[in-house]
C-alpha cells in the first residue's frame, strides 16, 4: 500500500516536469509556424576568394534581418556556377523548382545572367545579376528579360575613367592587354573603352590577346614571348583590361624582368584586378610596384559597414585589419534590397511581380552608395579612386579621385624628383577639388576693415577673432574628417569686397570668411554658402517719443472705456438702492444720496472709499467690484508705463519723409550695392547719400546732423542697436538681400559642405550661441522688450468675462433686495389688518397735552428705533413685535437718544 501511494504521488510530479519540457517545444513550433520564410538562391563561383567574401557578406545581411524581424525569415541557398553558363542555368532551374526560391542573386558574367534571366522570365522569378550586357540597349534588355535586375556597376563609367587617366599622361596611343575568356565581358569592355578613347582623340596602338590561363601548357614562356613584342612599340601606356589572378602573376613578373615597368612606363589595371591585390603574395606585389589601379570609393563611417567589418574580422582573426571591397559591399546591398522589399510587402502576399516592383522601387543609402534603379538597372554615379601599388604591407596608396562630372581632383602627374607624388587619403568621400594638407592649405581671405569688429577683428601679432572666425572654426570641426583637419591659411585684405571677390574668381584665394553679402550679381562668378544671418535692409533713426495729449487714453481701447464707465454706473446704482434706506451715510435728500454714491464709486477706483456698507448684499457687490477695479487699474498702469518708457518711432518718419525733407542718409562706404540701391530704387539724390566708415563715424555724423538716418543691413542693425537702443531705433525696409555668407570658388563642392555644416550648427543651437556671444553680448537692451508697434491698447475681449461676473453679481443682489422689499410690504399689511378697532398705536405730544394733538400711527415691519428717534420730539408709542400678542410701550423725550421702554403688555 505504501508503494502504491508513493506511485500515485509521483505521477503528478512526472506529468508536471513533462509539461515543462514539452511546452517550450510547442511554443517554438507555434512561433515557427507564424514566421513567413523567404528562400533566396545565390549562384557564384564558390571557389574564388571574391565569392567567399560575398557569401559571408550575404549571410551577415540575412542574419541581421532575421534577428530584427520575428515574423519573417530568409534562407539563402548557395550554388556553384564554376563560371560556366550552362552549369549556372542548371543550378538556377534547380533552385526555382526544388528549393522554391523567390529571388536569384549572383551571376558574375553576362552569359550566366542571360541564361538565368531566361528561366526567371519563364517561372516569373526576379533575377538580380552582378553583371550587365556591355553592348545591349536597356530597352531590349527590359523587353527580353522582364524579371532581370542589373545590379552591376556601369562599365562605361570605368572605361571613361581609364580614358581620362591615359589622357592625363599626355599619351596619344595605348596598348590594351586582356585574357580571352569566352564567358567574360572583355569584348564589350573593349568596345566601350574604344569609344571613350575616340572622344579624347586617343588610339589603341596594339591589342594583346592572351588565351585562358588554364589552356596554356607553359604560361610563363608564352607570356614572355608576347611581352617581348611590345618592346618594339612606341607607346608606354599599358591597360590590363581583363585577366585572371594566375595570369596577372605571370604577366607582371615577366614584364618587370624585361623592363616594361620602368618609370617611363605607365600601367593601369581594372577594378577587378585591383581587388585581387589583397590575395597575391608579396613577390607579385613587388613586381607590380608603381602600377595604377581603380577602386570604387565608398564611405566606411556607417554603422552597417562597421557591423559588416566586425563580423568579417571575427571570421578572419589571422588578419590585422580587413576592409570589404566594393563587390562585397554590392553583395551585402543585394540582400538588403530583398529585405527592404519584404518589409514593404504584406506577409500574406507571395506575388513575385509585387516583390519585383518593391525591389525596383528601392531608394536607400547602401554600403556601396545610393541604391535606386532606373530602367531596372542600378542608377548611381560612382566616385572612383586612383591607387598606386606599393611594395609594403599596405600594398597600395590612394592618389586621386574622379567623377564623371568633375573629373580628377587634381592632376595625376605631378613632376617631382620621385615621379608621381604619393598622397594618403581617408576612406570617406572627399567632396573637393584639391587635396588639402599642410603644404597645400585652404587659402582664406579675411577683411581687415569690416563694418563691425564683432564680425572679424584683425590685430597685429594676434590671431583673428570675431563671429565669422568662430563660425569658421565650428564648421572646420564638423568637416575635419571629410577634409583631413581642413588646413587653412588666413590672409587679411584691405580692398573692397568686390575686388577680393574677383581674386577668388581668379583662384588667387580659395575662400573668403567674413561679412560678405550674398547678391545675385556676385553669385554668378563665385559660390556662396548658406547665409548665416537673416537678410534685409534696415533704416536706423534717432529715437523720438511720440507725444500725444491723449496718451493716457491709449492703454484701453474705446470699447474698453465704454464698458468700464457702464459697469461703474451700474454698480453705483446698485449700491445706492441697497444702502440708502438702511445706511445713514447714504441717506438724506436725493441730491445728497446721489453725490455720496458717486463719490463712493469714484474713490473705490483708488481704494480710498470711507463710507461703511451695512447690508450683506451691498458688501458682495462691492467685493466683486473692487476685484474688477484691481484688475483694470493694474492693467492700465502696466500698459501706460510701457507706452511711456518704450520710445516710439514716429509714424511719419520713413523713406518718403526723408526724401521730402531732403535729409541726408548714411551708408557704409564698403556697401556699394546699398548705395546703388538707394539711388536707383529709392531715387535718393546721390549727394544725399553720405559714406560712413565705422561705428564711431556713425555716432559723430548723427550728433553733427550730417546724417538724419542710416541704411544698413539687418545684421549690422542688430549689433548697433544692442549698444545704442536707448538713443536710436530702427525699422526694416521692404528690400531683402541674401544675407551674409562665406565665399568659395565657382562650383566648388566645399561650399555645399559648409552650407550643410551651417544648417547643422543652426539646428543644434551653436549658431545662436555665437550670435549671443558676438552680436548681442550685453543686456543693455532686452531682446524681449516690446517694440512700439507691439504696445497696443487693451481690448474688451481680454476682460469681458470679469465684467459679466461683476454685472451679474450686482443684478442678482438687486433682484434679491427687490424681492425682500415686496415681502416686507405684504407682511406689513397683513399685520395691520389683524389689529382690533381700538388697538391703535398712539403718539402723545409732550409739549401739548391736548387730546387733539394725539394721532394714530400704524407701524409696519420695517419700523426701527432710529426711525422713531428721528421724530425729534417727545412721544409715546405702543409697538407690537411680529408674531407677538403683546404691546410694548416706548417713550421718547425731546432730548436726543433719551429712550424709555416699558414692559410688554397683552394686546387688548
């Protein structure tokens, strides 16, 4: 029995542990069932070193996507093409039919891509090809292969690059070498290169065609024999257009032996061969020293590139540093194109056409550059780099940059004692014409005599200071990595801005850092940055307060005054009604009552009233009224103070007033365009426009009445009024200039970079900090002070609720008082009717004891002792209190305040 009980107890424990083990598997199965899996096929030559790196890059991109999205998953199937088109077509069909892939990527040759694209059109599967047809029009490609996406670099761009390099050597003829491969693109590349050479009037002197390396029994001897033929030719510019890595090894070893790699010879290799340099041994690099290669420029500062490089570094621990090449980055971006298309698609949708449309609509910043497609072909303009092979661990150094529009950054051939000058550059894109270094700094002109020292101040034996200098240093800090710390050299100038602008146009200076106004006429010859200050023309005048006998009325609008007077009268009437029957201070003749009430209402405006309030209703009315008085008097005082303290520019003093009065106006002698504008647009006589030199000269001419106004640009107005806001005021004229900016040579890309940096400083607040430091450094004039135009009359709209509350309170108290009065009268008549015929309240005259002098008085509920004493004569009254059956006798003598009251007696 004990064993049976233990068994029963162990069964629940066993089931509990079993459920804990099974539940995670069930949850995992449910999660996997909710995921949408997309299969991708990749076809490449898996044995090549490039393909191995591309495979790693694709796996990293896929893993990043799978880690980020829980409901979507991509799986990559890699297949070997062997660089054989038929084998590539076979594995492509296998991927489509058996693995059910949604996209196929790869195909390094056009023959492979064409066959795969045929299958893609048949099965409606998008094909992303790393190659493109060299000589087939894009319209025919789209018609023949509707599911083909060409993600290859434009070969014509690279051929134009090579042609420009040859032209830079001042050579009219060139020798072309390529290895014949029936599955390569060399024939198409050759035709593109021929077209590029013809545009520059260059010729192909000799075409050396080498058979496939695998077909040669003695490659060393064959290559040597072919190279010996080249010794008899005049041209010493060689272009290796296409060659495998083993052929490259033999080619340059034998060329070095026979002297074809001497200094008078120039060798150029294409980008594919350049990317192989990392995998050749040191002996081959030694034989290739001095050869020029091609690389696609890309930026290595993005987080995606860093992530990719770190993963490569983890798998290649034996290498000190590994930098993925452009073809590897292209493979990474190809997976990104698919993942971004999946993000845009509905997870339930599996249409290949929708997937194709989403991929073609890609528009993002990839590792290789901007990824977008035009006519199903990768559409972007690459920046190419010229590298020079060197015999050291680095294996190459970078010399120059080239784009189809700007061509080379500088001349490739600089004659020095060492031949071609070597420069080491950063990986990020340098958007400039020339490479800056300590020996070739940016030549910057700065003005010695600016309008204000706050912008630029040049002192002897001291560094230049000012707003423009600090702004330049902030921009330099932002662009330090793009322009290699941006070395510069300041050169002060005393000429006019127009003269120095011509020197920038003539390339004597690279830039101008100062308070240069952006004008359309100047922008035709030089490039300006984004303006760092606001634009506009300002008119500065001596400040004059606008005098007015009715200025005290200005704090309130007319409606406000009417409402205030109305509520004052209404409150006065209400208080009089509530108090004149009960309060002796509001009693007496009607004339006295009215004057007392008026005085009470007026004195309450200053909280100086002395009359006491007796009734509770009147106290409520007065309390609300005093609160209203406090608000409106405070508002009136504040607005009147603002009107009296803020100096106003007289409304009649404007440009037309200056012209009618024939008054002289000042203008900086360096601002010739402002002077021309005053004469040509505003029609000022030229003799009325007086030149001023600096700040002291402005003050002297204002004091001596030589000028009555000053026309300056808005930034100068800010600096001037910051010091002299109490004595001068300004208004903005209608005309707008372009603001102040820095100057660069025409179409210099550095101007665009400086503009972006200025916008960055404006967005992060540093530009405002510089303005506060240099242009408005003191607190003499509050920037928050309202201008004369901003000081306006207070309107009824801002206080109407308070007026309504006050009026409503008075009305309610008035209605309550009227209701009480009606009730008093009603109760009075009821009590009088209940008295017997003989029960009258009698009054006896103590002065006359005659019975004829006795008179009956009927007393209502409103009777009080004060009313009885106001009779001013001796009398005896019988008074019955409300709800009491007894009479009370009250005797009053003729002496004031003498009152005798008898015990109550029962009513007869």
